[in-house]
C-alpha cells in the first residue's frame, strides 16, 4: 500500500497579457484550455474550446489574432454550442509558476472575465507557497480553494505506482529537486515521455478519485 499526502488548489490569476484571457475580459466569451504543450520558455500551444458565446465570434477571433501574444491561430472544429481551436500564445508564465514549483496543472484551465482558473496539485504546502511567490510576477491572483488529500488506497496502475514511487524516493518532489524526468525514466527503464505521462496521470487519478475526501484547510496555509 502506498500512502500519498497531497494538496489540490484552485487559483485565479488575472492574465490580460495573454490574448485568451484578454478576449474574455468583458464577459461575452469564456473558454477552456483543454490541453497545452510548452514549446519553449515563452511560447505554448493550447487546445481551446469556447464554451460561452454572447457576441460576434469573428470579432472574438480577430481580437485574439491581433493581440501581441498570439503567434498562431486555427479553428479546429465548430459545433452549434462549442468552437475548438488551436493557438500558439506567448504566455507560459502562469503554467511555469506552478511547474517550476513542482506543482502540476490539471486541465482544463478555465478562462473567463480576463482571468485564468487553474486547478493544481502539489505534494507539499511549501510547493504551493513557492508557486504563489512566482505568481506575483504574473498578475493579480487569489486562491479560491485549497484542500489536503490523504490517500491510503491505491487507485493507480502498477506502472503508475512504480514510476511515482521512484520519483518520490529519488527526490523529484523535494523542495530542491534532486533528479529530473530523464533520470527517473532511466531508473525504471522507460522513455522520458512515458515517465512524464505516468507521473501526470497518476496524480490526476488520485485527484479525481478522492476529490470528495479532503480534510479542512490547514490554519497556517497562508501565513
């Protein structure tokens, strides 16, 4: 049995520097970032879905295209209720604030009223505090919810257990990260991409299966 102590937080970040958040600032549109890939330190590819439309859709996309943060935009699929599109945006600051603090972003990232709403999970309160400090450079932010999670029952596959346990034992989740994904992958004999997938999927499973079993928020969280 693996005992895993984790925290999950929901964080609102004002990010008008990102075209996706900027276009939602008046409340006419809202969207979800379904998936993302960091292309480099500055640019990210986003798979997005507009789920609220109360205005001219063409103007919405024109606003996104003309914004200085947008590098590429293409509509992927259009239905009567949703519009999916792919965009490359010069906006990685919010995601990197979490990932560089060893917190993991759980898609979808909701975007509305000029804000991005992140759901993140972290192995320790200290990692959340690290992320909060980095967010000061991104924009105004606030924590809308945070809950601890203690799991005494494994909901992971054998492969996920093996990789997550190795990552923990080798110091991947330490305050000063002792190993990288390459080293974890080499240690368990798999590719780096597979190691990354197992770690993300394992934590996502824990969050999904135990979302209703959190304890009260620690009183010292925001000290």
